[in-house]
C-alpha cells in the first residue's frame, strides 16, 4: 500500500518543498526542467523563469571529474546538490542514480540534508546496465518512501525505468513492461514515472494514458516539441546531460579552435 508523504508546502526560507514540486507535475501542462550541473547553471535556469531545477547525474559527474554510473563519490554528489539548492529559490530535484548503494534510511537522511525537494531513482544497475527485478525495485522505492515519511522528509520520487534504454525489443513488449513497472513503482510510493528512452509519440501516449500517475519524458534531440509532448499527456520534460554536452561541444569545437588560430572566439 502506498505511503502518503506529508505535505509541507513551502520551506521556512520560502523555497518550494516537495509539495510545491509535486503540484508542478500536470499531465498536458508539463513541468519543463532544463538540467543543471552546478550552482551557476542552476541560477541561469531559475533566472530564465523555470519553476524548478533538475540535475543530471552525468552532467554533475563531469564537472566533479568522474564518469557517470555512480562513479562519483556520494559525498561529492550530495555536496554539489546542496550547493545548487543554496544557489536558487525554486525546488531542486536531483538525479540520484540508484541511491549510490545507501540503505533507504541513510539515503533519506543524507539526501534530505541537502534541502532538495526530489530525486530520481532508476531501476537498472548503474555499472552493468542490468535491469533490477521489478519486485526488488518496488520494495526499494517503498522503503525509501517509508523512511522519508518516518523522517518527515517530503520528497518527490521520480522512478526512472530503463527498459527502453537497456532492453531493445518490440515496442509492444517495452510498453507492457514499462506499464507494469511504472504501476508497481507508483503503488510503492513514487510520485512520477520516467521511462527514459521512450521517444515514439504513440508509445508516449500509451504510457501517459496507461500509467496511474504523472509521466516524465526526455526531450532528446528535439524530435517532439514541448507543445506536442503536452498534447501526448506528458507531465514533466527533462533534458539530462544534453544541454551541457551541447554547450561544451561549442566550447571545444568552436571557441577553443578560434583562440588557437588567433580568431575572435566571440564572433557570431
């Protein structure tokens, strides 16, 4: 049975907490969260008018000097998340991979200390890519929710499910498996389901209509506009490390070669 998180509204400093972040997940009027990787990028996202900031584990790992896949020390990840939270006045949700091997009670205690309002938790092993048994993952999410309730931490849990990413196959099988996993995760206490890798519009529609909760999709390479994703019933759109990679690619392929060849790197 799903545990009900406490609705705390705004934090004492005026930042939106879990309840505020949860309210932003509306099917057909999605929360758009360009993913940040440090305090500076988070401030830019807030200044652009976005109502929340999400992080990307790959993008954060890159600036911390590590590869993605829980290779960054958890203490560094949590410290980086706390810096982002301190830098903005909007709710922050953190890509926390699969919890960095922390037991649920410790995970919640250490994560809540950052001040973040939500977190992603995925259902494949970060190192190997192997899918985790559906019951094992549902039990894990349930334990995280129960620990959060016990500790008075109102966390928005975005349950990422990786079938489209990790198990290529017929769309019908991927959709059926994702619906089964997503329903179990919502029942276990997740607030949102993130079927990463789902890109076909009819697949997205089937997931949005078939899951009893909000659906998060990745913007990908922009094949579907935000308006189209809203029409499909999506409740949240994220960008992962794509914005950082595009920015860094411009830095590496345009600006640095210009400096090296004595050209103006700021010319457009």
